[in-house]
């Protein structure tokens, strides 16, 4: 792969005209298009698309020998050569951005730049895309949410949806949201977190893929409650796995 600057991976090509459609469209040029995409996103090339439908590369191994651990581990899910090709394709095609925000600590405002590149697609389980428009599952009407005005949800493009379908077939779980983090160097990282946001539900299924350079994937138990005494009996705390 020819050397390019990091910016080259996140700048839309001038040859790609932004679509004005309000629905998802797989056009004859082999791209996924939606009004919320900064540019059309290329579909997987035929070779990768065909290989994706045959995943996983080996059966999953159940790991549940630690408290509150329920893990299905594939080694590998994606064959090495295919994983390299998929990594390079997604890095070049997806519209990444770096999350920045301001916080106040001790009355001092600090500007934070997260140490990674990010992109997201999909919706939580309360809504679904109907003709590319977020629709409430219960009422069947267009979802009315003010945060969507500032951050319009984006349907999962074909290049990621193909992987979603293979993952669902291998795990028996359903997935509706996709978060991709790109760590440009060893200086980029993510801290321990619990994936316990309310919109994910009580016991969400999380499928994690690691592409590119090898890194340790660390998990530990997060004791979210302390031991309390009720009368003469002790109530045990509840724990949730945390990962990074």
C-alpha cells in the first residue's frame, strides 16, 4: 500500500458527489449513499464480499470461567490476509473524525481531544431505518428527537453490514449499531469502559473486532456496587465486565 498521510484517509474524494437522497442507495457504481454520509462509501470488492459471507474462519470458543464473564472467542474470526485487506479498505473508505469536547474541572475549562479516530453508524433498538429515515418501532412514525437534528443517524453501509450479517449468523445475536475506532499509532488508545449506556439495554451483546497491528485486549470486572448488610444477611455486589 502506498504511503499516505493520515488526512488522506479522512478526506472525501473530489470525484465523489455527495448524494441528496433521503434514503440508503446501493448504486450501480458500487457505493452506499445516504444524505447523512459526507461522501458515498464504496461497497466491498467482490473478493472481500464473497469471503465475508463464509465467515467465521473457525468455531467460537466459550469462555466463562471468571465472574460475570460470558465471552465467545474466535481465533480468528477473519483469516489473516483477509483481515489485512479489510483493515486497509475500511481505513481508506470510512469517514473518520476525532471527537473533541470541553469540560470543567475545578472551575477550569479544558478542551479534550480523544486519542483515536471514530465513526459510527446505526440506531438503538427503539428505532429503525425506513427508506433511510429513523422511524419509531412502536408508533411507526418518523422518530422525533432533537439530538438527531444536530447529529443525524447514519445507516450501516454495505461494507460493514456484510460483516454484521456474518457476525449475527455466527453468534445468534442481533446487532443494530456499529462503532469503529481507528488508532493511528501507539499513542492512540481507549480507557477501560463498561458499555453500560442505558440505551444498550440490561445485557447487551457486544461484538468486537481487532484489525491491523496486534494490541492487548484487556478486560476486568467492574464492581459497580459495594457489599451492603441487610439485617443479618449480606447482599453481594453486582459486577459488569469492563474492557479496553
